[in-house]
C-alpha cells in the first residue's frame, strides 16, 4: 500500500496524540497545616465547650459566692513549640491524665486570675494580688478545689467518652514538654474568665489525637439520636386532624317567615317559626351539613340529638 506524504504526516500526528500527557497541576504543601480541623468539627467543638463555659460559670459562682463569668473566645490548632513560645511565665499549669489513652491535657490559668480566686476562698472580696510573685505551694493547695470543679465540668461535657480525668500536681512552664510528646499537635481552647473586676485567660490544651476521638464519639451520638427520631412513626392525617378546631352549629332549616313579622320584632317578642317541633334541623360543620338533628336538653345545657346522615353529603359525593 502506498501512502502519500500528506497521509503519512497525518498518521504520525494521529499516532503521537495518545502519547501526549496533559500538564500536571503542582501545588505547594505546607505540612504545618496538614490535619487541620474542618469547619464542621470546629463548630462541634465550639458548641460543646460553650456549654462547658456556662456550667463552669454556674458551679464556681455557687462555690465562691461571687460574680464570675467564663466565655469561650476561640479555638486554635498549633504545634507544641508555638504554644510554649506564647505562654506566660507565671501561669498556673495543671496537667490531667486521660484514662482512655496514654496522654494528658493541660489547664492553664493566668496568674492575675488566681489571686482574686484565692482571696475569695480566704473570705475576702476577690481583690487582685501581687502579680509579680510566683505561686506558692499553699496557693496551689487552695486552688485545688476550684480546679477540681472545672475538671468535673469537663468530664460532664465529654460524657460521650465515659472519660475519667485525674488531675496531677501543678507544674512549672519549664517542664511542660513532659506533659506532651515532642512532635504533638495541640488544640487550644481559649476562654476569658472574669472574677469581680479582674479578667484574664483560661486555656484548655488538648492533644489532637484526643480531639479526634472526641469528635468521632460526638458524631456517633448525634447520628444515633437522629436515627432514633426517624424511627418514630409520623402521625397520619386522621390523627393530626383530631387536634384541629372547627365551628359546629345546629340549625333549623327551610323556615319561612313573613316580612311584617320580622319588622314587628321587639325584645321579648316571640317569633313564630311555623314549623312543627318534631321537624328535625341539621348539624353543620364549617357550614357543611353533616347530620339531621333534633334540639334536646342535656341537663342544664342545650344539645342536639343526631338522627341520620345529611342527604346533602350523599348528593355531593355522587
């Protein structure tokens, strides 16, 4: 078979097309942002810990007998090195063990918040203390009852995990790396606590691995709740209509009255209907005739005795 130059060129072009590859789109990757919380997960954690803040506010106000408010400000995911770099040197740090995994979380309270709380525990008015001094062992012992209440509210908020939290002794910022792994990613829940006239940060620092377990259990509990709602039988139309209101009337129909009798009507005058007493009237629902009915008395109340179905309904159906 003979091929011309033009056809040979066309064949080469046709055979070369399948070998051509589309250009690949290459994007840079920042591994510091890998595994970030999605917006949905962040909303779930925010909603959960906003309720926690309300519970802590109520519990501490009752315990301390003073005005106190805790509010969730933000939620952030970061590396442990970044968290340590932004920590206050005089912070009150309380590690707590998580019984569902070999890990800990950390409660951090700003020192200016600790002194008004200690003053309240000692019977004072909650006045600020000397923020420049470090916390003593006595201060830490006094704070134990308050931090135990906060830990109890965390257990209540994380009840889907059936978690048990065990507070340890307070630690110094220099040894915080003993609480978390060196390459641990953390989720920082930042709260603002107001005690009297003093306001400051209270942070809950969670390992990302624990947050993942918490989110999975929250989603499972929500899914179970929704499935149980779907299993409830929806009421049918007959059941729903039983709670509706309708206007019902018992009337005497097809009565003729002279116009002069209507003109002469006065209060106390009797209008003759010119209809026998035994002639039945009708029971109507929203002006639709349903039954023939006779006027009767039920004790001291007027009533209607139902007779047969109205012929109007039968004719309407036909």
